[in-house]
């Protein structure tokens, strides 16, 4: 008769919190809640959404406590994430509205905590599968509601912000609140569904349905960012495929060439930004007008910014002034990097780029060296989020922020000084993952 493993609690509550079933249920619930922010707030209000997130955070804390013997503190949170969130938090000291900054930081921390828990209780394939399941349901519900509201009902109802334009082939919003958010989720879903298909983790029939569903909604969203995202992900996929097929001793050279090409491309795009915006049409011209209006305010406090708020508070300077000048009601800069400059300055932008850049490099190197296609999920998702951040600010809060932190946590568990530190203590038991 063998004694029970110390990593497997025997009392019912710790055992439940430690179980693989609870880990899967928590991951599904966390992704579903954050991706359904607009729908939950439309149906039941912001208080209900906050209550859901707080409840999930409490459950997640219980799960980490139940798994405390297998989780090392040094592996819990990437230092780059701590630095960025810490800078956002201390911006309350120079913010004109410290209470709003504290609220924005708490919201940021709550979503990040959910992502940290997911990153520690699920591996990469399990995380991608959970996100794929959630996106399949939410995109299916979105398409179903668009058909009912836009085609079957004689008089369209304005549910979840759906305008009912599917009969005119879009633009449609689904349950996500805007066509750009739907387009972002659809492209993110395409990446996830592709990984599911290539890893044979779902049946070919389900994979085909999922890809078709996401592709149809991406096209019907008529989001101008969809084509840019698709091009960026396509190029990243081609580059990663090339690197994976190169002989191991030639990979460093290829990686450096690709890195230099990316830097040259980014610099060239920045230098030609005005020509690109003019060629892109009116949608991007509106964004360019907003960014030009932001520029003087960014120069007011270039190092530290006005303080972290997240989505713009409508009655707070300088956001109210910017909206007044443009006669609009913007809630973001429609550019994550511009929002960082405005709210937390060049220091905040540098820390965010460090967080995202380190995650991309680590995950890219892992994906290029390991045989399983599953490891490609993290770098391709990060490319999607960071490219979308040029046109939207979703990487800074909500679903984009959560998925970014999940990827950063997954990347931080490989190819870091933590691995070398762990390797120097071989007598410690290996962590067990349910």
C-alpha cells in the first residue's frame, strides 16, 4: 500500500481546487468572462462583471494555495510584468485623479492575476484548447444573434450593440461591441484553430467548422484592421516555418536576418507613416487625426505621462479636452502605444515593450527549436496582439491584456534565468502538473 503524494491533497476542498477538472473549468470561465465583457455589461451591468472577475480571482487564489508545493515563487510572475504594472501603480502619485488611477490599476491587476493562474495550472496546449473552445462558442453565438436580429426579425433589435447589418454583408459586431473587436477576436481565433488543427487536438470536422466560422466573421466584420492582422500573422507564420525547417546550426544566422528585417520594416513603416495613412483610406485618417491631437499632450509629461487610467474617463483631463476638440467620445487613443505614452510616458512604453518583446523572443526561440507545432501558438498570438495594438488599445486591458499576460507567463517559464537557477538545484522535486 503506497502513501498518497504530498502534491495531491486529501481533504475535499483542497483536492477540488487542486484537481485538473477545476483547472480546466477555471480556465474556460476566465476566458469566457473576459472575452464576454461587453455582453455581460450590456445584460447585467458593470457591477456584475466586476463581481464575476473578483469571484474568479478568489477561486484562482485558492487554486494557487492548493498547488503551493509545486509552484515556486520565482516562477510565479515575470519580472518584466511586475515592472510594468508597478510603474502604472505608482503613477497614482502624480496623477490628477489618484482614485481613478487606483481603480484602473486594480482592474489591470485583477485581469493579470487571472492570466497568471491560467499560466500556472494549464500547459500551452491546454490553454490554447480552452481559448479555442471559448472562442468557438462566442463566435457561434455572435453569428446566430446576427442572423436572428438582422434577418429573421422583422424589426431589428439593438441587442449587445448589434446593428443587424448581416443582410448587407456587414459590418457586424457580434457580442463584442464593435467590428474592430470582432475582427481582432476572429483573427486570434484563426491562429488558435490553426494550432488545434495542426496538433490534431480536435477532429478535422470541428477544425474545418471553426476555421470557416472565424473566417466568415472576420470578413463580415469589415474591420480595416483584419487585413493588416492577417498579413502580419501570415508573414510571421511563414518566417517561423522557415526557421523550423532550417538545420539547427544555421538557425542563428536566419534568426538574426529575420530580426534585422523586422527592425528595418518597422522603422520604414514609421518613416512612411503619413504616406501609408493617406493610402489606407478614411478609417485610418480618422485615427491619424486623433493621434495628431494627442501629440501636444504627450509632450506635456513625456517621461511619466498623466497617470494610468486604462479606458479613458470621460470627465478627466486631458481626455475630456481631446474629445471636445475632436467632437467625439473616444475611450482610447485607438493605438495602444500612443495610450501608453499619454498615460505612463516613455518609461511606461519602454517597460511594456520590454514585457512584450522578451515574451516574443523567448516564445519564438522555443517554437523554432521544439518539434511540436503547439509551441508556435504563443509567438503567433503575441504577433497578433502587438500588431493590433497599432490600431486599438486592447493589449492594455480586457481580453487582449489577459491573453498577453498568459503568453508572457508561458514564455517566462522557458529560456530564462529561472531555468538555470532551477538546474543548479537538482535535488528539488520536479513540479507536478495535473
